[in-house]
C-alpha cells in the first residue's frame, strides 16, 4: 500500500472523528464517550493501515 493511500485512509477516518466526537459530546455532555469513540476509530484506522 502506498503512502498516499495510507494518508487518504487517515483523512477519511479523521472526518468521522471530528464530526462524531461533536455529536457524541452534544448528546452526553461528557468526554468519556468521545474518548471511547476516538479510541475505536484509531484502532480501526490502524487495522486498515497495517494491511
């Protein structure tokens, strides 16, 4: 996998992190669900990049 493809995957995973984090904070008014959501996204992105 080329470096440009890996960077593209990180960008595609970064957009849901920002939008989804804001939505979760809006629902729960707490950062704990946001942190859990971010960790799950990082693990998914790492799994995609490691292939």
